C-alpha cells in the first residue's frame, strides 16, 4: 500500500491518522500538493494505491480503508455522522479554504471567509453539544468513526487563520478525545495543549 501525501496537508492527515490508529503498514511518498504547486492541476489531497486500486481524495480513501480493514470505523448510514463526511472533506469547506489562504497567499484569508469558517466551527460545536446531551461523545455516535478523523484537522488548525477555540467548548472536549485515541499521531500546526 502506497500513500501519496504531503505532511502539512490537512486533507491527507486523516488518512495517515486512520492508518496509524488501525496499525496498518504503508509506504509513504511525499508530494507537493499545495495549491501553489498544483496551480489547479492534478489531485489535491491524498492518493492511495492499494491492491491494484487507486483511490483519490480524503473521503474516498477513508471509506476505502474502513470498508476493507475496519468497518467499525464507518458511520451508520444514513445517520447524522454520515452527512458530515462530504462537507468536512470538501475543498469548499470554509475552515479548509481559510487555512489554505492564510498559509499559502500573501493576502491571507478574507474576513468574510474567516467569519464563515467560524460559523462552520460553531455548527460543529453545536452538533457535538447536542450529541453529548444524547450521550454521544463523537460526531456519529458513541464510538469514533472516519468522520471524527476527517473533522479533526479543520477544527484543530483554526488558529492558522486566527480563530481561537474559546467559544467552542464541546469542540475542545472532542479534540481532546480524538488526541486520546490509541495510535493517535500529531499533525504539524496542531497546538499541543488540547
């Protein structure tokens, strides 16, 4: 199994995290998948070559790995967690866009996009707050799923575009739960105090 990714790529991180949590061995090939390097060409995010199959994109790779090696990591479908996976891994998800612009452009993220990203973080915090009232600790229920792994980087890296976590207590508690998963690996840029 070969994973093509880039260390600071928040799209590839959940795949590396799932591979680590599952204890799966893989060969890693580093590529420059930054927006500046790609200039709109080629796949963004992780590419996995496994068993003669090439899978591209965080959501597709996460689903492929979970389906093949650990079905318990799939969210119940249809269910509240399953509906989160597509927006969380979309390049149009405001927290992802804001981080990329903050890191890879001289102008940074425009204020309107930062505000939209903060609203999406609030949506995540609200979802987790309601889940806690139902006795759930995770995005999709009482156990972690690939949705939690996909949500971690967009939530934990919001400092990159100037949004602190003080206003999101449920999100902060959830970040600590993800960090406590056996096999958790850190990502560059995620503050260590969570």
